[in-house]
C-alpha cells in the first residue's frame, strides 16, 4: 500500500514510518502540520492515510479538518484517524458521506503492530476500523434512531462489533456463537436497516455508517 503519515510528533511519526515499511508497505509522504497534510493527501492520493487530529499551527483539529477537506476533493479517500482525542463533530462529518474507508483509533488503544496494520488494511479496502471508545463517545451524543430501535439487543451487539471492523468469524468468537448464527443476525439487521445492496462488504459498511451516524 502507498501510505501518507501525518503526525506532528517526530518520534511517533518516525516510528510509524519504520513499522509500516517493515511490514512491506510504502510511505510516500509525511506531514507535520494541517496544511502539509492536506497538500500530501491531494498530491499523492494514497491507498490510505494515518492522520492525527491535533496538529500545528494551532494544535486544535487541523489534521481532522485536512482529512475532511481531502475527502471532499477525493471522495472515499481512505483515512485512519489516530489520536489522543475524540472530536465528535468532525468524526461524524467523516462518516456522513457514507463511502466507508474510515477508521478512528485512540493512540492508547493500539496495543501492537498487527492491530495497527490490520486497521490500515481494512480502511484501505473501504471498510471501517473503529475504536470501541470512539464508538461509545459518538453514540453517547446521539438521540434515538428509529431504524436502530428496530434491532434486538443481540443485533445491536453484532453491529457494534462490526463497527470495530471484526469479521463474522471474529464476532462469533467474541459473542460465543456459531458463524452461522452471526450470519443470520447480520442478514436480519441488514433487512431492518433497509440495506439491500447485493455486495456483502458494502452492506457491512452501510450498516456501520448507519449505526455510527445515529442522529
């Protein structure tokens, strides 16, 4: 994969570059400020980008706004936000276009290299990779969604794990259910959410975005 890394802390940025390249991927550009991030994303149009939220010049939300602006110019540009903070408003904006290719992890929640690279690959493929803490923060600020109200407690559990980016097999292991049971639950929740696309991967993305965009 061709990857852009946007992080203002040198040691963390350099560490991510070394890790990514050690895993056989190419870092085509790095950025340390919001404007540099936007320029790099639009110039290189990478397979996926890793972007911090708070970057110079003001250390507020430059990285996230750069990612939003880039996806406005290049719809569906895959972005994995890796930050110490959950910026609810802009996170919802990232999710709102419904195209997938979005991840959002808190730095403290990434425990190993495999988890990080797996998240990058899922986002690059157009899927989602969401930190459970980010999901909880987004949902806590939303009101009831009539579509989601149709789901049973078990279907909510399946959808929440789907939002983290887990496969049906991984969800089955987490919930101590069979693969066939999870397949049944996913089919049911797709129907209740009105998602009829024949592409299974796309249906998963649409379901997750409905869940996280709970208005």
